[in-house]
């Protein structure tokens, strides 16, 4: 976990993600990333020198048939004295049964974001922390470039004026392999997704493409991320970024 905490500390400082007095709501899907983020934020506040609160929130998507059991997450939060809430929704029913979306991920993501932002307001949280890691950032950049023909990514920090909350991503400098290792070594209670679209998305195809490129050209992902930082795409250059000086 020490490596991941180092990445998180660097991200917090480089992008100004957390301030004294913040009440941070972590969106806990039950996957490895969100659980490492939740646990990491509780550990990080012991030594980072910033006073903040952490609240875990899980959206029960309302899948019919096989249910996701979040009781291990509840027990984990009780053991570590983390405030935790499960909020029931009908997102799965709307996406899969009512709308019958052939490509459900986009609508589902929008609905989940809206539900999380509303939960943050109800729980008095001024920030929402999401578990996107380093690999997610590179994948999103590539997806936007190849699928939509535009240069862009999600930002490390985004203020949503209509909801009065700031979305932060403290894991964005942590490689997925380190997040996976931290989840395993700390025996975090990962809950298997029952979403029928899981593993069959455009993101999975992009992940496979990048893995193949990395095998044949080591450092491929790092060079993409470096370009994002140098160009300050969506704030990836950090709070101290300045445009490169002209050589003329």
C-alpha cells in the first residue's frame, strides 16, 4: 500500500485535490480501484498534514437476478471506522429493461454520476472522489482520440457549479498493476460485478490494444501520458504548469 499512498500523495499535491476541512465522498463500486481509494484516503490523512473527512457511498444499481453483496464492504468500513452508506437506485432497470440500451455504458455512467453528486449534497460532502487510475486516464485519452476524433480526457479535478461539488481523482498517478497489488495484499473485500456489459465494452477493447502496444513497445503508455502532461490536456500538467518557452 505504501507505493499507492506515494502516488496518491503526489497527485494530491500536484493537482491540489484536497484542502483542510474537506468532506470527501468516495464512490465505492466494490471494485479494486474504489476500495483502494477508500482505504488509501483513510491512511493518507494520518501523515499528509491535511484535515479532512472520508465517507464511502455505494450505489445499489438494482440489478435483477443475481445480487451484489456489499456486506463485506460494510464490515470493512466498520472495522476501520469509515462512515459508509448504500443507496438504492433503479439505474439498472432503466438502462437495461426500460430503455433497453444497445450500448448501455454511456447512459449508465451519466446516471451514476448524477446519483453520486446528489448523494454528496445530501451527505454534506463538498468533494466526490472517484477511483480512476493512471491506466484509466491513458485509455480515456485514446478512446476520445480514436472514437470521437478529439484530444481530451477527464480532468484530475473538476468543479461542478450546478451541484456545488468538486470531483477529484486521487489515484490518477497510480498504475493499475500497483492498485491491483495493493487490493490483494491488503485483502480488500472486492465485490464481483454482475453487470451484463462488464468485460464487453469499448474501454476493454482499448485496454487490450494498449496492453498489446506496451508488450511490443515498452513505455508506450508513459509517452502518451507524458504528452498529456506537457500539453496540459484538461489540466494534466498540474497546478504549477506553464507553457514551454519558445526556442526562438
